[in-house]
C-alpha cells in the first residue's frame, strides 16, 4: 500500500483508500483525509495523548475526564500527569449512572485544555450527551476527544454534527 507500482500494490492502495472513504462517509467526516487508521481505540487515544497532548499541554493544564472511563482513556492521561504535570479532574457519575453535568459546568470554569470522555459506557451502557458535552467544552475553549468504541458500531455518529476534535 502506497509503496509500489506493481498491479497488486496499486490495487491494494485503491482498496485501502476506498475503505478510508467508506469510513469517512459512515461517520460523516468532511474528508477521508481526516480518517487515521490505528489498530484499536487504545492506540487512537494514545496517539492523541502522546502526539497532540505532549506538544500542546504543559504543567498545570487541565484535562477533564469522567468517572466512567475505560482504562484506555485513563492511563495515558495519568502518564502525562506524571511526565509533565498536567492536572486531571473527573466528571462524577450520579447514582442513576449518568454524568453530573452541573459538576461538569463547574469544572469548565477552570479553563480546561481538553475534555476526553466515552460516548457510550462499555460498563454501564450509558449514552452520554456528547453534543452537549462537546459544545460546552468548546465554549470554554477546550478541545474534545470522544471514545467512540461502543457508540460508532451501535449508534449513528456524525462527527460534523458533533463538532468533535478527535474521535
């Protein structure tokens, strides 16, 4: 793929890029160039944490997560906390398994740089109000990362309508 002029290499490249176009249409990305292949969600979150975050976050910068996150959306942020001193805060989960959006609004007053959360919990099955969480984060000047491992296969996900920065 992308490395040869032999017929099989050309056909492989065409199929590879065709799959990228199908994925872009599936999530309504503005361009197939916005689709970056990784092996899994953990690797995708790590890519954001260890490329964008390392280059853009510094000691004292706030990253907001939730109490319902999968390990893959906790470990990289804890590693960056130890490595460069970012601060982590967590949106609490209410007794009925929902995110406490009032607590979230309070956290946003602290000027986070990133809000990273699961769209659909793999433990609780809770579908978080992603569009609202993203809108509020953007209003506070933060970028957003959404773990779509559970939502994309089960729900219609429109990345343009969500206005998500990383999925």
